């Protein structure tokens, strides 16, 4: 699979090649030839395009067309964090240029190098041996711990977000965005919007968080269990690393991809496959990051519920954009059907089920 296929979005006109070529000749030092542009589909965020020119391949990410929710699709923030992490312990693509002038291509965009490798979209990692599966999951764990160890001030990300009250602000943000995109009443979302503010745990520390760190948002080396690029930084900010890690761990409870199907594998099945259980993955992260107590994270259920609520709000935004005709993926309508199921899964955990 091509590097960015799973992280790309569709639903916007392909950029004008002549205009893009003129811009790249002025702003990309080693650009040559005439750009050939193709749009790739698979994600729900910013429309993404592969740009081939001469012997080089680039990736262009731009804001979608139409009216967007406030603070959504911030390609300038993606560019800033990618630039800050160049050369760090967190592997990211090399960024080339940010264009905030919507007159160039119709909406702001940035360009980065294409990173070749594998994007994996099935948590069971079919075709691998148990040791290979365990090595891939251990690498996910290692890179996430490395991300949360980044000194955001030292890399130029001071002020990238407010460090205090991260969880409270997440609840406020996703409640607001859910309300802005709401198309019908969902009882589980109503219950969660009341339960979450009353259960907020104290925040231990703050750091750079990805916001969408999962198996299909990283690029693995072509043959090795080594991550060569972390993609899709649209939701990155400064905040509580434990909440960020809990979102990553939703992969033990839901499927990846457009539909975010609610699934679950029991520990015996995971062990047979060579995949760590959720508890083992949490313990490994605690050891690497120095967070948690005795290999466990306090208030773990809360962090899972928070992230299911957030995921439901994101899915609702996709559903609303589908209705408005500017969704970034042709299958966005299917996501709308998942909102209620996602919210109900969160409410079940909140009630201790």
C-alpha cells in the first residue's frame, strides 16, 4: 500500500497542476518537472494528494472546501508540528512549504515529502508471525512514549496549546463541536456530556499529544517492524499524554478505518496472535514513560470514555459534512451510522459494564 493512502482524504477538486507547479518552482528548492497530481481516498480529514514531479514524489494536504467547524482542518498546525519534530526521536516526513494564501489553490495547503513504506489497517496484522506482530505493537508503544517525552518548548512548540485543564477543554470542545454538527438526539451522547465533566481526574503533566495516534496513521518500514513516519497531526496540541495514550488504546476495542467498527478481541485470542493485551500494552507504556502506578493508569476507564465521546463527536462532524456535501470521503455516510454505537460503548464503560 502506498504510504499515505490510509491517511488521505477525498472530496475536493484536484489542484490545478500549472498553478501548483509555478508555486513549487518558487518555494521548493529541488523541485523539477511538471507536477502530476492524483487524489487518494481513505481518511476523513484534510483532502490529500500525491504529487509526482520528475523523480520526486510529494504529498499535498489542504483544507477541504466549504464551511468548516471552527478550529477544524488546521493545516498550518500540522505543518508547524511536523517542522518542529524534524530530526527528533519521533519520525515524521520532511515538510517543504506551507501556503496560507487561499488564492493559490483555493484553500491553504502544505507540502511534504512522500515516505515509502507500509500502512497497516488490520489490527490482527494478517500474514505475520506472532513474534512479528508483537514487534510491530512494541514499536507503536515505543514511538508513542517517545512522542510524550518530547520537550515541546525545546523544539519550538511553546504556546502550541494551553497546557492546563486539557481534559476539561477537550470535553468542552467536543461537546461544542458535537452540538454544532448534531443532526438528531442521541441519548448516550446526552448522558456522557453530563457524566464526563463530573468525573475529571487531576492532570499530572502536559506535553505534546498527537490526538489520533493509531496503527493506520503510521508508516512502517517496508520490511522491518520500525516506524519511519507518523502521519495525520491535525489534532495535535499540548495536553495530557494519558488521554492521548488512551485514545491510541481504543484500537483494542474498535476497528480502524472509515467505519470505526466496534470490535473486541479477548485476551486468549490476542496471546495466540502474539499481540499484547491492552493491559500489557499499558504496562509497557508506563515502564517506558514513567507514568502510571505499578504498570496501571489511574482513572483508565475515564480516559477511555472521554475518547469514545470525542470519537463520536468527530464521526458526527463527518456525518454533517456528508449532509452538507463536502465530506472528505465518499463513504462518510456510513460513519454517521456509527455515532450512536460509539457513544453507547462509552456510556457502557462509564456505567462499569
